[in-house]
C-alpha cells in the first residue's frame, strides 16, 4: 500500500537524505544544551546547598574566632575539613549580649587519614547536647536518645560511612575507641560529612590523640536571637563588644561563595551566548544550503499546489526535529554530567544538596526549548526565503 | 463559457543591465473544453506564457482571467489553491520526487487539497490514472527504476490527480518514443472529449499540434492564431 505523502513524513525523509549534515547540526545543538544544563544545574545546586545549609543550622548567628569566617564557611558550606579555635569563656560573653536568646558551641577536630586515627580524613564535631539546637533535632529523629560518652553517630556521607549504613561497630578516633551507634539521615548540609560525638569526650581525645586543640577550646558558637531583634544588628553588637570573634548573620553565610558563583555564572552566560550564536549561525548555514539544494523541489511542490504555509511547515518540521533530537540528547547528557562527581570543581564536589526531580526536569525542559528555539531561529531566514520562491523562477533555471 | 482569458499579457526579465521581453502583449480566450496547441521555436516564450496561465509566474503587464476571476489579484494561498485544484501542469522535465514511488508521486497533489480526498479514494484514483498511462504494474517503482518516458507518464498521471478543469502541458511528449507519444496524445484527447477538460499544449511536434482543435504559434513573445 502506498504511503500517503505528509509534510511530516517528507521532513523526516529529507533529514535521512543527508545524515552527516543532520548529525553535525544535532551535535552542535546537543553540546549547547548540555553546557546550558550543566551550568544551570551547577549554579542552582551550589546555591540551594548553601541556602539549605544555612537554613538547617537553625541558628540566626554564627560566631567564630576573628579572622576565621572564611574557614568556618569552608566547613559549613563546602564541607571542607578545617579547624579554628577560641576560648570557651567566650560562650558566656556572647550569651550576655543584648538580643541573644540561646547559644550553643561546637568544637571541630580534623582527623588525618593514617596519621592520628583509623579513619580517613573527616571532621569530628564535638557538641554540647544540653544546649544544642543544631544537631539534636536530627539526632532525636534518628537515635531517639542522647549520645553517651564513647558513642558517635556519623553523617550519611561521612568518609567513615560512605553509604555503608554503619551501626554497632567501633572506630578509633584520636586514640579513643568509639562505638558508632547510627547514621544520620541525609540533610543536604555539612552535617552529612562529619562524625558527631558529645563534648564530654573532648578531654580524652586531647589526652590520648593530641589533636591540634588545647583544653577549654571551642570552634564555633551558634546563637538564636530574641524575638523582635534583627540578627544583623545583634551581630554588629557582638562584633563591637567582643573583639576576639566575628559574628555572621545566617543570611550572610556563604556570601563569598555566592559572589564567586555569580562570577562563574556570568562566565557561563557569556559562553552560552557565544555558543548559541554559533549554533544559530550553523543552523542558518545548514538550512541555507538545504534551501538552495531543494529550491527546485520546493518549486515543484509550489507548482502543484503547496501553499507557503506547507513549505514553511516542511522546513520547520525538519529544523524542529533536528533541534529537538539534539536538545534531548544534550539535556540527557548534560543532566548526567551535572550530577556525576565534578572533580574539577571543588565547590561542586563538596556540595551535598541534590536538585529535586522537578528542578532537574525543569532545567532539562528549558534547555530543550532553548536548543530547539535557537535552531529554529537560525533557520528562519532561509525558510522565509524558500517559502517565497516563485515556482517558475526555479523551474526555468532547471 | 470562457475558461481562460489572457488580456495584454507581458513578461519581462531583468538580464544583466537590460531587460528581456519573453511575452509581449498576448491576448486570447480559451473556451471550456477546448484543446489548444501552441508551437514555436525554443526561447519564443511558450513556457513563460504557460507558467503565467498556470499561476506560477506573475506577468509584468496584463491579466489572466480564470472563469472570470483575475488570477493575479488572488492572494498567495488562493493562487496555490488554483494551481492545486483547477490546473494540472505537465512540466517539460522530469519532476518526480526520488524518495516517493510512482503511486505516491501521483497522489502528491492530494496532500495540498482542501478538503483532502480520503486516503483510500486517493490511492484508488492514483492506481486508475497509472493504469490509464500504461503503468498500472509499475505503481510501486521509484523514479530511478523507471525509464525517462515512464517518468513522464507518471508526471502526466499526477497532473490529472485533482481532476483539473484545465491541463497545461509543456512539451509533454518531448522525450517519448513514437508509440508512447501516440498513447499520451490519445489519452489527452480522450480526457478532453470524455470529461471536457480544457487542454493547452505546447509542443515542437507539428503533427501533434495539428490534432488539437485550435492551433497557435508563439514567435518572439507574441502569439498568433494559425
């Protein structure tokens, strides 16, 4: 039985006529879309990781030793293993500042694989369970009771655990044996990569393991402000009254990274604009070639009754098929690349937040629309020229 | 009733710095059901005139009336509908689509018709027309599998697909052998007699031209009755 001629079937047949040319254009569009998807996913992921981290800390202010703000952000936002210390007596001084409601402190100890401990590089966080409001919500949910001395719980992605779901096993930290009593659920924050224990263990750790920390030291104070107080004002008050510390409102945590991200973002935008221009030019060149090559065919179609809209539809379908296939492949490739371990970007290796399925699909759909749109845009002029062909002109040239 | 009326038709092409007059002040009337032949040397303007009448080339001057309506006052879509539904055009060169079979090529004009023929009916008609041009058994062959003459006959069948009121044939038997040429001419005459289709045929062949009810000669862009 004869296949009925349809504009769409003819468009597909035409694309098959020149597979190499079709493939080149698809590849260009695919590369553009994959770059776009990787870039947007990367930026969105880092942004949301920073926001999730600061939101989930549950504190309005973060107070660190003067000059250690960068290191603290490295720990909290980028999950890097860094230490910094200040005197424990500063907790009370912070608590006394007007507008401060509650405070809690944490001490960070950095293990070094093969040097001090039996575990790979990881951050050990000692915290005061009595005053804590940062870890406890997660701990209660998972363990249902406070941590005892000699017990530790690991983050879902800590180097000690790495997805093993460790419970009821021993690990040696700074010469002390700790029983791992559980794994915290994934929080999407820096908590995921650390090991947590009660601060009552600190003296033993210092005595046996000799970490680089003296007795009576803490690393960070988390503070909640009283209702009606502006965290920024309270932070200013702390900075003014306690020279040994820097107070950072929650919203300002990660600003440095976000600013750097803004620069990366601008580079991405510039790159994508240039790539879009190149892809559109390629589509223009390819479809100009196709238009010239098929002028006679279009002339015959027009002579036997095809309207301008039929010709437009024929070429548009071709360009949409090329653009859409290229974009789908690019979006899939870009999505895979965006969520594969990005070893080239430290900030990406350390972010723990994943984008939701909805966000991923949204980014892929936007990439698909942009890729197809750029392809169509590039081909518009040749299509416009072709559909206006006066049949007689091309037929006479034959 | 007048089927086609040409009034003072002229067509000028820009060539280099000057212009070339392909058709000059041509006027005539063709009644419905007439069979008209036009003879003339190469370059005398026959194909250009046929294209103007077929709605494929806008004249530089004058106008064409089809069943009383001025063709070139129609918008682009209406002119396409005229080419699709009222006119069957037989080109002087092979004009088939290589990726379509003979039957698909014949069915092609149906695609642009509004409303379209049901696929079954279109296929039936295409088979019937291929049978009329003696290619009933070659319906599934691709143009590359057909001889030049067979391709020409497929193109003739295609021109009849939408049952046009007028067929404009430009050297329709140009590369056919004598027997096929005779078959095609008989087919044209039969269609003309049985369905009242109007024919305007351009040919170099004086014998074929002589079998038309009315003959004209084109010379240097001007048309004369014979």
